[in-house]
């Protein structure tokens, strides 16, 4: 197996020029992290560790110089590390955390909610050129994947070259991007101690187009749409557990003190309760980081619920982006005379 | 051996479904899972792995066991009827068939799980050999032959637009009898199927996970593995969701709960549980696994140590690779096995 990894990484490197520059910002992150560990500024580093397949890096802590042999930062590092900082904030010393531009919105929102400790974090804002979705690649019929090149941050390639046991395949980087990257909030990090690497504009769609399509449906069509999507739910809780806005110490759906604890995937429950309550609970706090939809094993477009709330907030209270600042008064936690009346929902239909 | 052209499969499904319930891979809202065949169902035999395994057919994610209804001053208890109709599960892969064997060893021993047993009695498994196994597959490690799902009632292969059909058990013969009019006997089929098997086995050899070593994992290493400090690191990225356990063909833990259906009484149901969940095996005295590390460890110890200890060394992983594909944090059993190997190598 190790030979396989070696062989494929060589294949990946040789099929692309500029191997020295290719992983430059990954190297810069590693070097800087080692420096900060060595001088005692940070006690540990939270980043991504290379997986055993070309596309499955995992969130990981790095504490010793030799750990960094496995450090990776590429197009498959979609995982938002900001939520891990809740636990890291309880540890001794600072944690260096690598955050992509969109992840910094989540971190700042968690700061606002006093769930992470800014003083316990050293934030390296890492560059991003859009993150990749292996499910999209596989949906193109690409299987038996051995290596993928073109996923590195510096790589200017617009195309991914994928070696499979069934032959070489290619696909446009753009076509393999996560949905959230097509509606990217921008290249800027909202909070950081330093930035390493360039980011690229990837937005090529309007954030609310899909929401508008659903708004235009009749109530029956809406119900049918959500029933079809939500009845796929297997109650794995991946959406909740990955969500930086879902940071309750004990979720009401895990509590055995009430009748709310639920593990059964019963359609009537799924559609009426879990996802809708969750969407209500994160309304006004959801930064639209897209992790819920990224992790859903059944491909349920969960972000649509959150975006509907975001769109309504924009329309009723003025444009608002959760996590863009540290202002404690937010549309749904601030009360003013000119606020929309609840009756507007009935009037609007 | 029999054969039928792929374009005539709808007729085959219609014929089976006219006599019994038929479960097979169906695409709904973009995802393929096992579901009941209907005229409108979008059957998908091209997707190698359904998101959830087909274990629902025998062990549904949730099922009511009995209902208590208030009847004046009395309480009436109505047990749920056991499955008494025959059904067919079509398109299970070799790994999933092996998964049923793992479940059998849990539910068909004393005390017999009557709900499960009734479904096993009435279900006929028609397996479909893998044509293009993927990089996440490691069934060979657990003794499964992707090219020849021989533990099923009927084994089938789809080769160049033709489905080849071979009954393997009495149940399989009985099903074959009912659809015989649609099948065509083919004496040269064996040769074609053997060639396909050889080609699939060649692919299997090239897949990265198929040569994973299970050295050091067996029923006798309980304390050594349980106390290994490696778990302190391995669990860290785990989000404590239940994805791995719910897509798994062999995870068999369940919880029993009551649902207050108001005037309709109280339904006592069981539903899959996940060792990743904080209330897993919670009892009156509290929880015996308080940390995520302990919960994470439980899953792998169960698959690779506890189950083999109770089942003559048989592991309760079948190498389907669904956890590899679906874990939101990219953790999985392969990484765990490799991490222990690596550690062993360094010592």
C-alpha cells in the first residue's frame, strides 16, 4: 500500500510541471507553523493530514516537527476547522489554526457566541481557490481513482487530471467544486493573525437562485420537494455535528430528559422536526459555510433551508452576513420599533 | 445458467413484483438506495454501492415492535405482525451478502430475534457481481469475492448488456422457476462468466485497499488493543456523528424506545443506534463510555476484536468501504488498521 501511495504521488508530480512552486504555500504554512511551535508561540497546530487516498485528508493536530511530514493543504481540505477550536480553546496554550476565508466567518461567529477563545488561537488565513467535492467527481463516472493532479493551491491548472485503474480522466476544476464555492463570499479572511497564500475568486452563481426557485413553487410542490429530499435522511446527525452554529453543549435531540430525543428515521418526524428546528435554531447565526451539505451522506441540499432564512433576513432587516463582524447586535437579537411584524409572513404568503 | 437481455429486466422486475415485494437499488433525489420496486422507480444497477447498505431489508432502521392502547381501564398490547410474505432483494453485492451473514450470527442465535428471523425466512437474495470495483473497496481482505457472490440465493452478472443468472440455493431455484419464462438457458454462459470473473479479480488485485493486512487483529488481543495509547490520537477528528454506523452493512446495535402517539397509544419501537452517540447503551447507572475516544474505540474493537472473539475469528467488517466514502472527517476502519500497523513497524 505504501508503495502505491509513493508511486501515485510521483505520477502526480511528474505529470505536472513546476513541482518546486506547486506546493509552495503548503510549504510556507508548514515552515511558519514549525517556527511558531519552536518559539513557543503555539502549543499545537490544527490543520489537515494527508489521507491514504488522493482525496481524503483529515483534520489533525500537529505537535512535533516530524508530524508535519503528513501535513497537507490542497483542494480537498474542505473541512471547516473553526468548530474544532471549541475544544482546542480548552487546552493549555495557543492553537495555530488554518482557516480558509469562509471558515473565518464561522470562527468569528463562534467568538461572538463566546464558544471559542480568541486568545487561544493563532489564525493563519490560508489561501483558497475553491474546494473540491469528491462526490461530484464520482458522479461524473470517474472511479477507481489512483491519483489526482491539479488540486494543489498554487496550481494554475483549470483541469484536474485523474489517474484511475480504468484509465486517465480529466474534469474541469470548476465542475468538481463544492456548491458553496460557486457562491463564494469572497477572498478576504474576516479574522487572522497572518495570511499565507493567494485566494481566487470562484463565485459564478447567485447565492439565492435556488431559493427563489423554491419560493416560486406552489405549497404542494414545495412540500413534495422537501419530502423527497428529507426522506433520504438517515438521522446520522453529521449536518448538526459539523455545523459551527450548532454548538450547544447538549442538543435537545440528544437529551433523554424530554420526548425530543430521536434516533428513528421516521419520515413524519424528519420532515416536520429535526431539520426545520435546526434551521430555525441557526437562523441569523448561520454563516452559510456549507458544511451541512458537504457532509450529508445522502446529498440533501440542507443549505437551502439556511439560505432561505438568510434571504428573509436580508429582505426584512437589511443585508446581513453572520460572522462578518463582531457586532453583538444582530438582526434577530436586536429589537427595534421598525422591525418587521410576524404578520408579514401571512401577508407575503 | 440462464440469461436475460438488460433491456428486458423491467419485465423481470414486473414479474417478480407481481408475486412478491421486490427491493432493489433505486435512485431518488440523486441518491441510490435500496427501495421497493414500482413502475415509476428509477432502478439503478450501475452505482456500485448504495448509500445505505441493504441491511434495512432484514433489519430496518426503525420498526415498531408492539403498541399499547388504552381500552377503558385496561391496557391492550398489540404485537406487530411478523413478516409473513415472501420478498426478493435484488442487486446486493458480495460484501453486502456477507454482511447478512454477520447479522445472522447475532440475530439468529439464542435468544432468536423473531422479527429478523421472519424476514430472513421470507427473503430471497439475488446478488449482483461487481463489474468495476472501486478504490474504496477491500472486500477481499474479509474473504469476499467481488466477482462471485456465491453466498446468495441467486448470483447474477451483467456483462455486455446481458444479465446472467445462476440459482445457488433452494430458495434461488424456487425464484428461478417463477421467472423461467423470461430467462433463456445458455450453455456457453459459464465461459463468459468465468472470463468476467477473471477480469474482475484482476481489477481487485490493482485496488489499493485490497491487500490490507489484518495482522494483529483477532479475538485474543482485547486488553492489548483496548489500552493502546494510539486511540488517544485516532479519535480526535471524529465528529461523533453516526454516518459510519448507519451506512454500514454489519453494524447491528439498536435502541428500544417508546413513541407516544397520543390517542393511538404508545408504540414501542426499535431503531438503529450508533456507538458514536453520547447516549449509546445509557443505563440507569449512567453511561459506561463517557468520552468520544471510548465511543470511537468501541466501533473498531467491536468489528475487529469482540466479534471475532465470539464468532470463531470471523470479523464483522466486510470491506464494503462505505465508511471510507462517507465519513465527514475522512476517518475509517482502513485508516485505523493502518495506524496500528505503522505503529507496530516503528517499534
